[in-house]
C-alpha cells in the first residue's frame, strides 16, 4: 500500500468509525479510503466555491463584493 495518513478525530467521528468497523467488518484504513472516494464523488471535480450573485452587478466588477479594495470606506458617513 502507498502513503500513510495520520488523522485526529473528535469523539463523535471516532464513535462513527467504531460503528462502521463493527457493521462492515472492515479495517479503519479501508473505511477511510472508501470515505474519501465517496466524498470525491460528491464534490464536483474542478469546481471552486462560488459567491452567489458574483458578477451580477451593473458596475461590471466581478469581485465587487469580495475584494476589500472596492469596499474601503463603504458604510461610513
């Protein structure tokens, strides 16, 4: 097998891992591998997080709401 990964788990995640181990009979490593594969199928490859409404302003500035430079002094009187 390839790379070894060490991970810290909170109590709830550890309980889930224990439950999965008992229910499936799989080792922790196989459960983690399958979990990573399952997550990879849910997350669309190549897509980045987007800001809703980004680029839909009359100013034509696509980063109007996320660029601090454009927001300097905003809301101050």
